[in-house]
C-alpha cells in the first residue's frame, strides 16, 4: 500500500502521516525530511541559498525516488503536487489523500508557526490571511486531483488518521 498525503502547509500532513504509518505498520516518508537529507540543508536554507526552482527540481527528484519504495505513507510538502506533473505521478504510483482545511483554519494553525516557513515568515495579520487565501486558491486545482479528500477542519490528527485508515479497510 502506498498512501500519499497532500494539502496546504499546516494541514497536518507530517503528524497524520507519522501516526497513520505507525497504525498501518508501514514506513513513513516525510518528503521534506528526505529533501533535507539529500541537500544537507533545511528547506528554508535551500530555498534562500539556491532558489525555489532548484528546490522544486530537487523535490521532484526525491519524490520520484521515494515513490519507487514498495509500501509507505508519505507526507508531501504543500507545493509538491503543484509543480511539473507531480500530482499525476503521485496518483499513478499511490493513493493520494488531500487533507482539506479552509483559510481561517490554516491561518489559526500557521500564525504561530511562521518562523519555520520561509514563504510566511515576513507576513502578519491580514497580509498573512490574504497570502494563504490566494495561495490556497492557486493550489486547490492540484489538491482536488487527489483520489480522496478528507475534511480536516476541527479534527485531531488521531481522528484524521482513523478516517484515512477506514478508507482502506472498508
């Protein structure tokens, strides 16, 4: 079984992915961590020092390599499905699940976690909300190509992972 979690930053992909992998007794691949291992730098450092295009190319390379593994639960980065033909590649090689949250939920989650996210670090208040809304609008087209969509609003990581688990046990 190959499960690929996707969604906007702050939607809980890493936390849910780790929990789901443990429940299903599968390896967990956190794509951002794999990229950091490959580059030797944090995601933020890679983007700041090498640029976003370099980062996206490296992300794509690591995604392709990771999808060759026989079984896993993968947590992707928020932009992973939106570049090249990555969403099609993920759908062809696994079962994609979009963890869907609205702008206000994402704003609440991301306001206190901006320092770890280079795209958000300089934004506050209405500017942050506007950025999330615009970005989410642009990315929704890709996210909605997922095989399954889980509404993650007002749900714990435990509840979301249980809901995903049920998709595969029914």
